[in-house]
């Protein structure tokens, strides 16, 4: 895999040198190195990300790992070519393993819309779709266990002044080994957003999403597992495997309010698993709500073409300061179906310092409340309530 990456990068560099010439310039724009042609037909920029984490568990009964880790080590090339086409190549090397992230191309010859094909995030959940470099908290909330994530897909997106709609037909992840695949899973997802704005200070975001898919590889098996909103040690305390699954039906509701430098955001996601006749159907769900206050006065921008919030950019050389608190809940237990994945509540207090558009220091304090069956499928002591202190340095250029 490493040899393949080197070859691809070499081909990319050579193609730049020998491509059809178009006069342009190279410059730093908003912290990113960008190559742009004068006629606007071509544009390329890098997206390099380093997320360096520290975490320490407190008051825990089980033995969790304290220390440091490389959470993400991303290298991406994003390009626009022949005016109407765009593409992205994105890989991650965290955990000393190479993982495919975004790998797609898109056609933009549609007014306020585009068609995309390749490997990308399926349109479901505001929290999932928000880029990791823009998240208010170090990790996404508990309900993020449900969304399909990145898949091989064909998608269509269209937007207006106040609305956004995105759909996709999708299969499995590129990361799945060909040798282990049987028939590829199939799915369809759609997301609709309405975002009215009142004056310059007040914006509402209302979103609804749904997804229908079959289990991967005709396995009839679905596995849901997630850490306590802290990646250190990769300890997936909430965990369950569900057999006899024929289809997965996901539904989600999104809501957000932005008023000046305050932002409130919330989501509810439910997963309904339709199983074979000799099994009972399963219903699982989770939600989160958070409130963010940018103390230094900056505002979080909103991008209707993505149906998401954008990047906070400091207006002072001292940077921007943000304080936020989030409550999240996840229930992976369905007593009627004899599924015991556990339940958990989590409160996270966050303090973020945006030194500049390329560097951010994050601090999170997690207060975790686990149920009796939140025991990593019996590998841990259940009902283990603990706290976590975390820090992260994000460097992005």
C-alpha cells in the first residue's frame, strides 16, 4: 500500500509538470497553499491534517489506556479541472495503518448543484457530515454510531437560497478487502435541510434524513460499537452484534439555532433493524444537544451549499476562544429483542483556542455514566462511571 501511495503521488507531480499549460499563480489563501490558473479552469490545493491527542481517565474501575496518540494524519489533494469538474484524493495514516477516506470526482455543470461519484460521506446526520477539523468537540457524539459514513456511492446535491437536498445510492467501503466480499451491500439515503435566516444575526437549521440499506456481504449481521467519546485506547464500551438482519432503516432529525456568537445544535437518530421471521425486530436510538459560545465574539458561518456550519476564523492575532457543553445519550439495548448493548449518558465540557485558521488547541472534560450492560460484550465491568480529561492539537494546512 505504501508503494502504491508513492507511485500515485509521483504520477500526480509528473502530471502537473507535463500537463497542458495554463498561466496562473501559486499563493497562500486562508492558510492553504493553492495553485490556480488565471482563467479559473484549474485549481489545486493540499489539505494536510495532524491531530495529536492526550487523554487521562479518572475514577474508572476498568483499566483504560492513558497517554498520547496520533488521532489523524491526513494527506489530501483537492482539485478543480476544466472549469466544471472537481476531484479529491484523501488518505489517513493514523494508527500506523493506511486508510482510504475521500476518493471521488464530481461534475458541476448544474446550476447550484453537482453529481458526485466515488468514495465519500453519505448524506445523513449533520454531526457526521461536518468535517473533523470543524467539530466543536474532539469526538462526535454517541449517535454517530449509526450513520453509514463513507461508502462507494453515486450522489446528487442541489441547493437554493434557503434549502439544501442531497441523495446517494451506495454500497460498501473501499476499505473492505475484495477477498472478503460476497455480494456488496446496497443502500439509498437522502437529506433535506431548510435554513431560514432573519437579519444578519439569527439563523435556523432544520434537517431530516433517512437511509435504507442491506447488511454488508449478505452477512445478515450488524455491529454497533463506540467509545465514550474518547478515542484513546479504542475501548468500545457500548457494543452489540445483531444477527438475522435483512434491512436497516435509519431516520434522523437535525436542529440548530445560531444567534450572533452563540450556537445551539441537536440531533436524534433511530435505527430500526428488520430481521428474519424467527427474530424480533430491533429499535435503537440516540441523541445529543450542545450549546457553544464564542467568547471572543467571532461567529460560526453557515454554508447552504453543504447544509452545514463552516470554519471559525479568528479576527485577532490573539486568536478566538470558544466554550461549549454537550449532552449525549445512546441506547443499544432492546429488551424485547434480547439485545443488550448497553446505555450511556455523556456530558462534555469543551474549551477551544483557535490560534489562527491553521492551528487549534482543544480541551475536553467528559463525565460518563454507563449502564450495567455497557461492558464491551462482557469484557469489562459494567456500570463503570468515570471522567476523562482530553487535549488535542490540530494542525491543518
